C-alpha cells in the first residue's frame, strides 16, 4: 500500500506527475462514488460525476491549498458536479422518478407486517428507503445528504444551494419530516440502535 | 409544559439548535418529546441503511483508466491551443516587424542625412556619447546595407539574356549613393576600416546604376553582374550586414528591469 500522503501526492501532481494524481484517484474514487450516488440516485450518473470530479480536480489542482484536506476539497467538487448534472437534466427542483404519491408509497408498505424488525435488513425495506429519498425534491435531497451524510454546516449548505441559512435549515427539516412520514411505520417496533 | 416542535427536534439532532442544553433538559423531563425524538433518530438511522452499490477495490483503477485518456486529450487540446497561440504570436510579430522594416526602409535616407553629418562634424561630442552614436551608426549602416543587398540580389538574379527595367533600382541607387558617401566618410573618420572598405566597393556600383537609363540592355546587365561578382560584393555586404546586426544588438542598452 502506498504510504504517500495526499498532500505529498498533490504536490507531485502539480508538477505533472501522473502517477501521483493516479494515487489520489485510486484512493478517493469509491468515497466520491458514494456521495455522487446519494446525490444523483443513479449508478450511471454517479460514475459520470466521479469522472467529472477528478477531471475538474486535475484542472484546478493549482488552486488547492496544501493546508486544506484533499478529501474535503474533492468532495466539494463532487457535490458541485452532482448539482450541475441534476440541474442540466432539469431534475433538481423536481421529484425523482417513480410513483411518488403518498398513497402509492404507503401501498407498498405492509404496515401490518407481523415482524417489522426483520424488514430492517430486507431488500424490501431498502427499496422503501430509496423510494422515500426519491420523493424528496432536489433541494431537499441535496440539503439532507449534505447535512446527514457529508456533515456539511447549514451555512455552507445555504451557500451551495444559493439560499439563506434559515431556508437551508427549513429545507433539511422538510426532508426529515418527509422521510419520517414515509419510514416511521418501519421503526415503531424497532428498538433504537443509536 | 410546552413541547418541542418537530423542527427543533430535527435541529437538535444535527446540533443546529440555538439552545442545545435547554432542549436536552426538556427531553429528559418530557416523555412525549423524547418519544418523538427517538422516532426521528430511528428513521435517520434507517436512512443510513439505504444501499449504495459497492464499486469494489478495482474501481479507482477503472476510473483512472478512463480518466487517463481524458486527461491526455485535455493536455493535447491545451497543447494545440498553445501551439495556435504561439503561431498567432509569431505571425503578429512578423507583421509588426515587417511594418517596422518598411517604415525604416522608406525613411532611411532622410534619417541618414540627418544623423551622419552630425556625427561627422562633431567628433568631440561623438566621442563623449560613443556607445550611443556607435549603435546609431551600426543601425543606420545596417539598414543601408540591407537595402543595398536587396538591390544587388535583384540585379544578380536577373536574366542576362534579357533587357531589365531598373527604374525603381535607379531611384533607390540615387538615394543610396548619397548616404553611402556620408557613411563611408564617417567610417573613415572613426577609423572603421572594414565598413569604409565595403562602402568603397559598393559606391561605384551604386553610382553606375544611378547614371544608367531606366532600362538596361542584356549586355549592360551582364557587365553589372560581373562587376558585382568580381568583387564578391554581395557576399561582403551580407557578411557585413550580419556583423552589423550583431554589433547593434551588443551595444543596445540593457532592458529596464525596474518595472518587474
């Protein structure tokens, strides 16, 4: 395993060392894919975002401040790439695909399931979670993912989405409320694990 | 007791609330709010279970495989742009150099008349400002030699079996004779034997050409070409022209670096 630090690899990549940039790509690709997938909800789009992210990183590597964290920096680029992709496809302010009505969603939830705790690990429940995330609007999904999975401060989420801090906070709240409405039936009988 | 709103509970979960200790205290005291809060925590824990396809250990390698090609084409595109810009810059420089050369060429005689006599009649002043006058002389003589060289080339390349219209060369020769004489005298006074010698060889050819008619017969063309060849005039002028260019560059003042 290569023990070269990210900082050293960035320094070498700046001088045109392709192997150094390759190291950064190999080290961070999977994490970038995860955030891209959560943002876009689509494997193919996530792969495109990963490519675009590292392409932008390569072009902008002179702007990277060595005191900063490369992982954080490249994650920000990935988020911007995802937003650009969603906007370019006109999906950002629309709901994601599938039947998004409450009735349809609830219809798939078997609320009278005698053993809901077993569902926790089931593919069916994973589908419900995915469906619940897809019901969120583009802004809600983005704000939620940035806050919940990426740990981004509300202020920065506001800047990323071009909205006020209070609006960003309220967007996150709306996302959580929608998720709760959709998924609460599955957690009522489940012991809290956190 | 006033319960915490759902919005406050969500903000508290993410540590975005304004008064976390107060909310914490309320949650300890209020079972209803605590139940609400636990539900939120469970839902959000469940969301984390949302599947993300695993790309495997080789994913980074695959990404690099695709990316390398793109980076390569990106680099090639950049190089292509740089090449285009460089070519455009060379063309622009060539254009302005041509303009400059043309302007100098058309004004060389008046400049020479104005500069050379000054240097000749004021040797004391000239010696005080020798580097400057040397450079001016080299530049002016260089231009003179360039013009003479072009004219000699035209004559040398002419077909000796045909008549040649030399009306334009005759006009130029008339101008060049006057300046050639001044430069030769200046070179003699300054002890520059090499320049004085080449200008002495050049002068009879220029004089002869300035006194001919506007058209040379094939015989006259042939005689003129033999005279140019016999003295190796074209070769000497070219060598001197090149040496002059080098000398002018060496005596040029250093560039001003204060603005850097």
